[in-house]
């Protein structure tokens, strides 16, 4: 599965030019961080950097704002499994306004442990 994400930052500085420069620095930090850690600490298969954009958010005599938005696609495996759902539909509730019951609690668990040695 692929998702589009847009991390961003809003910066404020004394002038519009300084705000723009600050937004560029933070934008560079964002895309560098994500590109250097494409697995997102093991949560993704990878990322693709699609670009970034900068916006002047208006300013007055006391404040100048600039924004940077980076655009990425993130690919994640095993989001959905086909043919893993229930084989039959749930029995309708009676009356149909009742809440669904809680999921059952597992009472027994079987665990199999395989030990491997690094010795060759």
C-alpha cells in the first residue's frame, strides 16, 4: 500500500526573506531526515520524495511567516490480507440498535520456540 504524506513547517523571522530562508532550511532538514531513514524505523518499505513547496503566509510590520511542505509517498507491506476475514456474515443484532459484543478473550496460547546457534 502506498500513502502520500506531507510533513511541513511554518517559520517566523524578522523579515520575509529571513522567514523564507528559515523555511528552506527546515524543508531541507525534513526531506533529508526522511530520505536517510526510508524505513521510518521499520514501519515502511521505503519512501519516495516527490518534491516540496514554499508559501508566503502573509506578514505585517511585526511578523513574517513562511511555510514549507514536503511531499512523499510511503510504501507499507502487509496492510491488508485477502481471504483472512470471517467466512460467514455476523448474525444481525436484535434489535438492530444494540452494540456489537466485545471480541472474545484468548484463554490458552501455544508458543513454539526454535533456538539457533551462531556457532558454525
